[in-house]
């Protein structure tokens, strides 16, 4: 599913809804701009005047109702998405994401001795040949499972982002921020710190690998 801004392909139902909302809102905005531009051009080119016209109650009613209705078409889906992103029902596992200057560490709170530090790989070391995106360790997680993420930091404010799943959550020192993660397909997904956290801010990628539940249980058992 593509958007007009060429965003990453969606990997979760929430991201699909976000992209649909974005496209519909852009369509409404184009229609509004086209209508307003036509009316401005029409008024500029029209030299006819009517000095007896002082007010038009019908017209005032129309240009009050139409914008209100348009805003409702934008506001209602927006509110629905807002509550959808915060909804958390029976998560399968919990993962703690800790921001450091300048790398991420991941802890599986439901299992013991499962901590991964994820550092940036150089472009020559990256098997994907992705600049500033590939990490030396990816966090394996099961796809088609609701995952609770708890994000914090040990030094300054960071922001853990995974655009394909519509996730952007601040990592604040001394505080746990919670959101959910859900992927409807396997694969490796990339993100970057979205908060200016210091001189090496752009060298702090996030990388997760969505695998089947069977392979995830096998990985957990050998840790």
C-alpha cells in the first residue's frame, strides 16, 4: 500500500489505517484548495458588482455548514486512530527498550537473561547495504502477536521509532512509556532515533526482526 509521500510499506493494521487516513485527508485538502482557488480567481476576474446586496443569510449558512461537515470527516477518523494506537488487549510478551548515548538495548521482561545491545553497523559491514540503518544485533520478535513495548532512557531523551508499524515513542530518563507493537508479516524492519539526543544522534538505528512464534520459542530456548 503506497501513499503520495512514498512512506514505508505498512507492516501493521494501525499503519494501514494511518496511511488511509493520510490519503483521504490529502484528497479533502486538494478539493478545498481547488474550490478556494477557483472562487478567488472568479472574484478577481469578475467585474460585475451589485451595490444593493448587503447580506445573504443563505450563503452564510452554507459556508458555515460545509466547513463544519468537512472537519467532522477529518476529526472522527483521527480520534478513532488516536484511541486505536493506545489500545492494548492481552499482550503476548513485553519488551523493554532502553536508550543510551548512542545505542539501544532490549530486554524481554517475561524471560530471564535475555538482553541485547544494538549498535550501528558501518556501511561496509552492513549486509543490507543500508546507510545508518543496519545494527549489529536485531531483536527477534514473533509476528501476528500483540507485543507491549516499555521505553525508557538512562541519560537523555531519545525516541524509538518504527515507521512501518506506526510507532514513535519517547524514551525519557526515569520514566516508562508504553505502547503496543503488532506486525502482520515477517521480515526485518528498521527505524532511527527521532529525538535530537546529542552529537551522534543520527548513528542510533533501531532494528527488529519479525519471525514465526515457533522460531521465536526456539530462539528463547537457546539463550
